[in-house]
């Protein structure tokens, strides 16, 4: 499945604050914690809890969220399908970064070990 320009634009303008509660709900339903979710987000973006809460309060778009992020160099190791898209084949860099985050949240919710989620050996 190829992401359309409209799809990419919609993701760019979506606020992180509007999606964050869904991430929380997803991981808590599977007995994972908000602290684990924040650890995953920090690994990917470099945002600590304080910065993350500030970005949520500011209602930044995903575009701004990832512009401010310091993406982990090992993020390129995140592969697979998410929302019907193969992450490594996505051409739009922002859409790919958002899908990296979605994939990490999915892995956390599915009970994957933190060392594997954070792409540690």
C-alpha cells in the first residue's frame, strides 16, 4: 500500500496530543505502564517526560513534534507492517517517523521485551 500525499498531509497536521491518549489506552489495556510508553517515546525522539508534557500542552502537530525530535539513529532498524504500510518502504520521512512511533507502541502493547523494542542487542 502506498501512502498518498493527502494521507501524508493529514498525518503532518494531526496533533500529537490527540493521539497520545490512544497510545496510553492501548498500552494500559495490555498491562504496560505509562512509564514504559514514555521510555519508548524518549528512545525514539529524545524527549524526556517534562518535554513530552510541554509538547502535549502546546498541542504541537506531528510535523512540529518530529522537527523538534532528535531521532534515535537505530530507528532505521524498525521494520514491518503498521496500519497496512510497510514502514521501511514509506517514502515520506515524516509519515515514516510517525509509523516508527506507532510500531513501537504496538510492540509495547503486544508484550515485547523492552530490550527488543529499543533495538538493543
